[in-house]
C-alpha cells in the first residue's frame, strides 16, 4: 500500500489517497483503497501530512502480509466411483474461468476448424476474428448454453482473447452460414481421416425446433411439432454414422412433410460429401415409393420400417401366420422374412401424377414380447383417458376405438336425429391387438449365401435392384442395423435438453442456419469426446461435471480448481491433460491451451 497525490484540474487541489497494486488476470493494476482528503486541508492538521500517511500505509501493508506455502503439484484424489472435490473448494468469488473448455479445445483443433475458419476469413475485411467467435459459440453451447447475446456476455469465462463486440457476433453469422456446406465436407473428411468413418450405413431422422413467437414467415412455419407445440417450427433432417457421430444436416420449412426431406439429404450425401452406395436406415416416416425408388436409382440400399397396421391384407396374413418364424431361446421374440415383388406409388414429375411401379423387396417381420407389453399398456392408458374425457366429435388417439351410435336416450331406440353415445368397438380393438408386438422392416439389402465366395469390394448393386454386401446378411443382421436408429433419437434429445438448441432466438434464415451449424459442431465435439473416453460416462453426468468445473483466482496469478470429480480426472487421463490439480498458475493454463491447439 502507498500514498498517492492526485492533482484535480477541476478544483486545482491535490487529493491524497491510499492505493495498492494488485494482479488481475496476469496484469498489475492499481486501485484506490481509501480517499484520505485534500492536501491543503490536511496541512492544517499535520505538519507533514504526506509523511504521516506514508507511515500509516507502511503499517497497513505489514498487517496485510501473511506467510503461507502452496504446493502447485498437489492433485485432488478420488477413492469412490463418483465423488466431488471437498465442499470448501466450491466457493467462488468474482469472475471464474471455465476449465471444462480444455477437452473441447483439443477436439476443436484436432478437427482443424481453426484452420478452416482462418483460411476463409482472410478474404473478408472484418476486423474481428471469425474463428474466435465460432469457438465461443461452440464452447458456449456446451458449457453455458443460452442466446447469442448471453453467450457473448459470458465470453470472459473462456481462457483466451475474446476482444470482440456483441455486434461482431451477429455480423459473423452470415459468414458461418455461407460456409456451411464447405465446413460439413471438411468435418466429414477430418472425422474419416482420424477415426476411419464407415459411410456404408447412414442413419436418418427428422425433428423440429420451435420459436417463442406467434408469427410465421417463409421459413418458420406451423407444422406437426414433435413436442406438440403451437408455435412456428423449422424441420431438421440429421444423418449419423454407425458409431453415433453426426455426418450432415439440413434445414427445411416447418410445414414440410418428413418424407419430403429425405431426397434433398440424399443429394447432400451424393454431391457434397461425395459418398456412394450408401445404405440408409430410417423409420416409417421415410417409407414412400418415391424415396425407395430414388435410393435404387442411386444404386444404394435402404432399411425402412413400415406400419404393420397399414399393411395390405396379404402382408397382414404373412405377419400373423406363425409358420416360418425363428424363436429366441426364451421365446420372447421371433422373426422371419421373405423376398417378393411389391407395388409402389411413385411420382411422375413431368405430369405431377402418381404411377405404379414394381420393385423387389426383402420384408422382415419381428415380434417382441417386451414391445407387445409396452403397446398394450400404452393403449390401456389411452383408452382410460378417452373413456373419461373423450368425445364423439373426433377420432383422435384412442377415440378411434369408440363407435358413435345415434340413439334415443330415453328408450335406447335408434332414431334419425343426432344424439350420440360412445360404445367401445371390440372388433377394431381385437384387430389391432393381434398386431401388438410386431414391426415390419422393408429393405433391398441382401448378403452372400453361406457357400458363396466373396467378391471384390464391400458391396455391389445387383440387376434385381438388390444391394449385396460382401458377407452373409441374415435377418438378425438387418434387425440389428435398424435397431441402431435409437442413437439418432438419443442425439435429438441431447440437442434439445443438454445443448438447449431450442427455443431459437435468431429470426432470419441466415442466422438460423448459423445457429444450427454451431449446434451441429458442438454435438460432433461431444460425440467425439464420448468416443475418445470409450463411452465410459453417462452423457448427462459428463456434461454436468464439465459445466461445473471452474477456476477462481486464489492469489496473484494462481487459480484454484473448483468442483473437480473423478470423471474429470479420467477425461484428462484419456486426453493426456492434467485436469485435476488443486491449483494452476496462469502460465500453466496458457501452456495447456496451447497444447490443445497442437494436435495437427
């Protein structure tokens, strides 16, 4: 502590202050501790006020001094499977740093996103760094998800230079959107190079995201919301590989039918990613004649589920005929298949009309006792709700199981005027119950016969429009392919719950595209982190620990780690990052950030 004499131009007088030098974020700054008073007034009280208060400053400085020892190599230890650090370390004062950015930075730079951004921003006249802003959007989406302005306000939590304005963030969105296609191609090539991505199978599904607004526009439109919300939505189609790593995505107007999103995404794979002979796996929303025929034209394969309840009489008979089924040892599941020519409706784009076409298809029927029990439980719940609260005015949900009969309420005789009673339709209910537990998979994928010799390549397209894999492919293999679709449903839950990708706050189409691009990259980074850690941790726990992992300044340039867990320790071990020390110097932190950038 020292005494400072400050001259005030306004009064023409000297003001005495107690001041001290402090270290803030590695820089020495001077701050005023106490204002003593004007020098001319103090001279009336003291012979030499400057000397007098300098002695007081020395005394205060001596009182403030404390001697203690810090071991910078000390680490947290964890003896239990899942525990947190000591509770005292949870207390933070003032600004904190998000230490959870370290593994994210390593993957971000491993994917060479910094190289991609910096290479393209050279051709702009912007004074801000697009790569730094994109890092903020990606890391922020994972560590402190919120609106763009909220993310910008939290930027100082990241270790590094974040010297750009909130307007720079919004200005940069158009740049990101304009390079979406190139970035997706770049990421696909990097993931393929680093992890040997298998593109022979691609999973596809559609979800939607809402805005908290009542106004539609050309892109945000009211449609069938997956969350049953009335607000305008935007559709997203997502492609994912067999290991759960996202490949590409597409955005569509909210009123576009799910089925119509599939063709543009196939074009994306063919033209942008330059991948051929893909086998697409999707649910029954993609089961249209146009989609199946387009896959065949592209010499690819499909594994689509189909509604057993909407099946024709001949297919229904095949499903319910117990002949030919192979049962599991405990008889809780069974399956069988057949290959046959089927008739599909395709669109003649020259006339806009539909025409019939015959294609060969392999149909696999699967029955599961667990699925049957689930279906019957859900139907019973719906029937109870419809019985208690349903009306005769519609056939929504379980109301379809109730017949509307016009009767005279006095004597029960049928009359012409419309007074309804609702009666359970036992025939319809019994008909539906017969199909409980069954699901139908339609595909053009076959394999080698057991005595057939392998051929060159991984697959080949046959003259009968079947795609043949260079291995034996029985019914169970196809069923296992289809069952992998749960991963993409889990991915959608991740984007909506943990990454909080909705509601969306940006409004124009370019900004919306940039928003979802940053969400897509954040999702890819998380899935790669999951892969790098051998899927050892439940995603929710890992995200919780990364978000709570913070650094707070202990003393000058020394930061204490708060909320460390054994999950954090193990993540560090997987990635060769020392992430569970009790204290770090700012120099150590900068070196660690630099290490995460030297991955290529």
